[in-house]
């Protein structure tokens, strides 16, 4: 990995840690602030809402500046937001700081994906994007378990202090390692928004939101699922999150290779179908420790294997508006985060067991699969039309 991609990966590590560590320390935060676990799940949704709002907003502000300066500014904002989260004293304050922390997330990955593609050789763009996302997945092997352990045994506030330190490290790495790239030519933010007059970008947004919502319906409540249903003690959650993180990392690498070798839409549709079936299977095997641990690895791998294919699908559908489209895809991922956490929590609030969230997740992933099939049909029609036009 060249140093430019490594600096992006470090940023991905920090973002991945702050986003996913909430699932591991949710019970600790709930206890500290004297609220229920489903109510603490609102912190996940608040961060996700920040990503959704921030993705287009920050691209609109920063789109004309060189990518290096934009990425450094975004990570500085990220660092401040997480530093404030460490000192939040009540439910409403933490809701606000989590929202602020999420604002730069989508724009960072959106700009970073385009930069990674520009740094990569032709035909290896998806692999380069997956290298940036590798930081996010490795966070689930190292950062999230470490943050969860600290949250359980010391104090959840120190977890956000660590994330703040990673943010400072990222700004430094970007400054020294990321090469200068000129700002991409832009016809203006309003003209770029015309991208969404076309059907395919909207389908990709809905595919991302609904399909990845299936993963978040499960992962948002992974800690109580594994303790209350599978029978693991709370100290085991750290190791189980490592298993999930290893799955995410391997899945991310595989997804990048699949997207370069096959159509991103083909890769996405097949992976979402398998994820739906895996979540359904988990509802039956969750009471048994070994199968539950195996499915934790498998679902983590499947969920992150679709990240690069979806990102490349959107970039290719957005000629001239790649940075905006890529950031909006990240917003869609986090809309999936918010929707998955919310819908997955509804049956829990009605008194159903934690496996009910997995049924919700399976249904959402299946809906994402159906949307991917629609995109495949549209791609085939467009390919046939272009072939006919080429022969005339």
C-alpha cells in the first residue's frame, strides 16, 4: 500500500472505530446515562443522520478545493466532534456531539474514494477503494474491540479520547503522505445535482440504504444478542467483535476483487442475497455459541464485501459528479445505519427477543437484492441499446 492510500486508511480506521464501537459499548453508555438500550441506540442513528446531512453539505462547501486540503479539514472536524463526545454529560448532549462527529464521515469517504481511484492503476480502482475501506474494517479487529474493552472495564469516555487521537494522527499523515492533486473540474454544485434526474443513481441510493440496513439491524444489537441469546458473558464480546472485524476485513478485500473482475451490480446482488439468507440462518442458530460465532464472522464478511462494488457502481454512474455521488453513497450507507438500528429496535421495544432484529435484517437485505436485480435489468437494456446504436 502506498503512503497516500495508507493515510486514507488511517482515517478510515478512526471513522470505523467511532461508528461501530457504539454497538459494543451501548450497554455501558445506557447504564452510565441511566437510559434503556433501545434509547441508547438513538446515538447510532444520530451519528448516521450526521453523515447523511454532512455528505452533500460538505461537498458543496469544499468541492472546488484540492482534495488534500479538503480531507485534512474534514478530519479536523471529525477530531473535534469526537473530543466533545468524550465530555458529553447527558443523553441530549451526546446526541448532539454524535451528530457533529458524523458530519464529515460521508464527505471523507466520498472524496477519499475518488482520490484512491486517481492514485490507482487502470483496472484496479475498486481494489484501491477497498484499501481505503480496509482501515474501517481493521478498526473492527483492533479499534472496536479495544474501545469496547475500555468501555466495559474503565470508562466509555476514554474510547472517544482514543478516537480523537487517531483523528490527530490522520491529519498529520494526510499532510505528509498524501500527494497534492488538483481539484477536479466542476460545473458547479447545482449542476452536479442534476445527476439525480436519472433513475440509476436513485436506485443505487435505495439499494445501499435498504440493503446495508439489514446488516445494521443485526450489528446495532450484537452485544445483547450474544449475551442474552447466545449465552456469552460480557467479557467475551471483545473477542467476538474481533471475529466480526476479521470477517469484515476479508470480505472487503474480496468485494474489491469481485468488483474489478465482474460487474459491480452482479457482485452486489449475489452478496445481498447470501447476506439475507445468513441473517435468517442466525435466527435459528443464535442460541448455540459456536454457530453464533461462525455467523458473526460470515455476516460481517458479507456486509463489507458489498462496500467497494456499490461505491464503484455509483462512481461509474456519475460521470462528472463522482465526488458528490460517492459522498452521497456514504450518506446512504448511514441512512441504512439509522434505518437498520431503528427498525431492528422496534420489535425489541415490543418485548420480542434479540433474534427478532435479525429477521428484520434479513428482510431488508432481501429488498436490497431485489433493487440490485432491477439495476442489472436496466444495465442490460442500456448495453443492448448501445450495441444497436453502434451497428447503425
